[in-house]
């Protein structure tokens, strides 16, 4: 049976893949996703696969943005959930033109409310807001 996922659900699935990849960096991204599909906990989704691969393929550039805009915080000190959400949202803003920046930021905040600590949502919103304003001025 094919289940149609909403874009929010696809994004959440990509978040889980990106989060998992942080602990299994030596595992190929395609292999990681294939295993998840085999467990029947996940549905195949072109959007979540594309977003996950975009994060993994552009990790250095994405992390540079995180370092630049998370003033006073080193990337290594950020909680893994926060880092995964930021990577996902910044990848979406930088590389996927089909999604408005404000939507990416809002979806990231919602993921933070669901998976992060109480202060994560405002922290993520602040970083993404600064990044979006910074890119609009360039």
C-alpha cells in the first residue's frame, strides 16, 4: 500500500535521516535510507531523499553558515537535534528554490518544538532569521 505523505512529514523524515547520519557518518546515505525503508518505519519519498542527500553533499558549506550565524556557539557544542534541524533548513533555503525561505524556517521551528529542548525553537528561529535577512541583503 502506498501512503502519500505531506511535505511536513517528508521533511520530518529527512530530519530523522540527517539526525541518524550524525551518528553513522561512515554509512553511505543511500544505504542508511534503504535500511530505514526495509524496517517499514519509513515511506519512500523523493523529497526527503533529495533533501537528505542535499544536506550530506553540501555539509561543509551548510556548516559554515551555521558557524557564521550561531554567534557565540561552536557547531560542536550545539545539541545534535538542533544541528540536524539547522542543517536541514539551511540546505532547503540554499539549494531548493521550490520552497520559500519563510516556510523552511517555520517548518524548522516546528521540528524544534517537537524534537528539541524548550529553548531550541527560538534559537533556531533566530539563526535562520538572521541568515535569511543576510542573504536578502546580498
